[in-house]
C-alpha cells in the first residue's frame, strides 16, 4: 500500500498542531478546524502518559497549555483528561481536553494525513515508538501517517518496528561539521523518506538534492504568504503552517506548487 505522503504530486498543506492560529493547539477542535479550512493533513506532537498511553501535547510539561502543572510523563491518562487544554488559548474553548493519539485517529484519521512527531526522551517516553506503531496498525492508517522526529535514534526504532511507515527527519539549523558527519552516517543507515527542515534552511539546491535521492521535503513552520509562495515554487512537497487557510489561498492562487518535481 503506497503512502499518500509519498505519492502526492503537489505541495501539501499541513496544519501545525491543527489550525493552531484559531483553536487550541494539539486539540480535537484544532484538528477539526484544520479540515474545515482545507488542510491536507495535520502535524501533532506525542508523549506517553504515566500509564503508557500516547497523548497529543507539545511540551514535556502541561504548564503552558493547560490549567495544570507538572511533567506529562508523571500524569496517568485519567488525570490528564481532567485538565483544561482550551481556556488558556481562549475562554471560548473552556473544557477542551488533551486528546489521546487514538482519539485523533478516530476523529480525523480518514479525513486528513497525519504527521506524528515523536517527542523522544528515552527516560520519559520509553516505549513511545512501539505504542504509536501499534495504534497506526490497529487503525489501518499506514498509508496516511508519517512519523517524524529530531531524534534519529527514535526514527531508527520505528524503522525496525515498522519498515513500511515513512519517516521524516526534522532539523532546524545546519549542524556543526562533526555532528554533521555523525548524522550523515545515521541518515545513510536510516534512509528516511523525507527531510523536514526549518523553512530558513531550504534553498532550491536543498530540494533538488533531496528529490534526486528520492526524498520528500516538508518545510516548517511557515505563516508568511511570500515564504509560502517561494517554497512552493521551489517544489517543496509539504509546508507546515499555523495558517492552513492562508496557505490554501497561496497554493490555489499564488504559487505553482511543485514546479521542480521530476
């Protein structure tokens, strides 16, 4: 079964933590709104609860986005579900809860592509890769899910567990030479299907080299129309944005979308 992440012939519109400009990030409200605004997919962040359930939240603590305090890894799911994940964004979203990954799959897994970013700290998230792969298989979403991480070792564990799942290697800045050599060795062994650079690291040669190696390029996180337009014209395969409505407008009326693909 071919992954839809790898067969799209246009620039994909990927909503960062859902439509996070208009709804609380990483909540079901944000994911539903992303679909309504025309996104092709969503990017979300996953941790394990204290009792081993994959939950969707960005930070390692609940402090910034909920009315609670403490590390995600210290809360069992039942306790996480008591937290309000909406009011800090806007009182209109009072009562919005931290979703489990399974709830997201059930809610939008057949409507949207899903980029699962693993927050991979072994001490806190041991077993995260196995738990995520199990859910992907249980819901029959191997053609709709891509797994990404800044941690190449987490991606390597996913590769061993599920060779069929496409992987995306995240990076923000060009690494120092010694680290670059180490990462290059890992990349050769890992062979990720996609690279996910910060948008400022992308240039036309970046896209050409990746495509020449059979890799997709998904840039993050882009909210300025001119940057969206430029990346689309350079042929990036996906753009992660907080503004899927704005990106839809650019891709429809202001960008060529995939001009450098073979």
